[in-house]
């Protein structure tokens, strides 16, 4: 099956409440012989290169989108089958591994001295940095993103759209945020973004909400994108990735919708653009970096939303959310390639193929380099020079 088919099929099969999905897929996909192919990688003159400092095997991620967490002097990673591993950040060697007994669908998260994972059954497990289980709790449905902790509260987003605030000391529920959802929603790995004492979360129907971490009370709510189209499928406009925020503004992007930025304190609109994505973004200093629904990597001006540059040579390669590092912007693709783009103009500067399995999540910063976890479960520490 072609990549474009797989990507859209995954989204459609995740829809709830739809009796006409199959006929709609047939109309959208058409003849398989006329399908658009993912772009072939172009040759370029390398002006930089990736160097692997170390790599280690965490275990296959399965169907989950898993990322490592950096806590103090250690890295924590998980496999889809439930193994949680502490890794030495300098050498990549395993310090300890524990079997959680769950299928990990959300993780790894951290905060308040805890290492956090969630399961496909709604279990939330909190470990100490010594690998000992501190507590186990349960939320209303599967956990598809990494739990996060701050202000004495562990915030967990569940697959039904609810957000629970759990006491970081014992896992007991402190507060619950829930809202009505449209009849059709995309199965989303969106979690929450914590900035100071505020949690930002995007929802189905293009809604963005800011709430207090401490008690879950809503500070403001805005509409990033309004549903458009004549059919229910065309009107899907869900925020399916984490918002990004700094001290000044918060931005979110919707699938089949728009990207928009708001004042972080008051929620007043700053600007918006018609760009669709389900991958995610990075906000750093003056720029907003994102991978759109077609696989292009784009840099936008943070203040105005105007395009600074766009690299469209990764068309339909399922380009993951980008990460800005020094003079480069780094993003992975479905074939396990990691691409380094010039931060100045978006041109290719470096490329490396890792284990060949898909890179589905954004890199995580580590010292002067980055961490990348592949779907096959390999964790790489790299630098780009």
C-alpha cells in the first residue's frame, strides 16, 4: 500500500461514529495506480554531517509514538511492550531496566522527580529515578501521549479527550477537565504543553484551551480553526499535536485547518495561516518551525506568521515534527532518514540513515546534540557539525 494511502487510512480508521468511512476512502484514494508517490531523496552537497555518539536498543515501539525523557543526569526510554530503561547520558549504557507489565502507549514523561508512562488501558505509572514504582493510577481511557508533571500535579491526556490532574505524591485525582467532542474525531497523540503554571491543550474541532496546572480551571479558550467542507470527513479540523509556547505566545496547528498564535496570558489572537499538520511544531526565539501535512518543513516568522523559507522536497515522506539545533533544523522521515536543514534558508545540509525504521517524533535536545528514538526502538545520541 502506498505511503499516502497508509497515512490517510490510519487517520480514517481512527475516526469514531462513522458508518461511511469505507466508501469515502474509495472516493478519496481512487485508482491505486494513479496514487501520488513519496518524493525520492535528492542529492545535495553536504555542508555538515551527523555524528553518532552512541546508540542503544530500548525495544520496539509498536503502534505507539514514544519519546525519551531527560531527567537530571539520566535518560529514560520505554518500549511498546512495557520495558522502562534508564540510560547513562554520556555512554548510552543501560543503568537499569524494569518491566512495567503494561503496553506503553504514552511516554516517557517526567517532572516532580517522577518518570511517567501510560498504557493502552488507561493506566498511569510513576517511577522514581531509582526505578522503583511510586504509584499506579488509572484514567478514563488509553493514554496516547506522555504524562507531564509540575506544580505537584501529574497531567494526563486520555484518548477520549479528557485531561486529568493527578496528585504527584500518590496518583489520586485532583481535578478533571472534559468537554463535548464532534461526532467524528481523529485518533490523536496530542498531549499537553506546560509553560510556567499553565497547561495548554488542543482539542477536536480546532479548540485551544489554557488552564491552571494546579486546579484545572480554564483561563481562556479560543478557536484555532473552524471546520470547513460539505462532508463530515472534510469538516474534521482537530488539533492533533501539542501546542508550543514561550513566555510571550502560544501557537497551535490543526489537521485540515490553520496554524494560529495567541498571547499566552490573555489568549488574544496574534495571527493565523491556512496550513494543515498533524505532526507538531517547535517555537524557538524568533521563529516557528513545523512539518505540514504534505511533509514540507516550514519556518515562519513568530511575530507575523510570514514564511521565512519552505523545503518541499520531503513530499509525502511522513516528515516528523522538526527540532531546531544550532544552525540547523532536524527532522526524520518514514524510512528512518534524519535530515539536517540549514536554519537560514531551509536547504539540505546533512543526512543520515539510522536503523531504517520510521522516525515519528521530534528529536529531544541533549547537551549540544539530540536524541532520536526510532519506531524500531533504537535510541541514538547525535550531533550535527
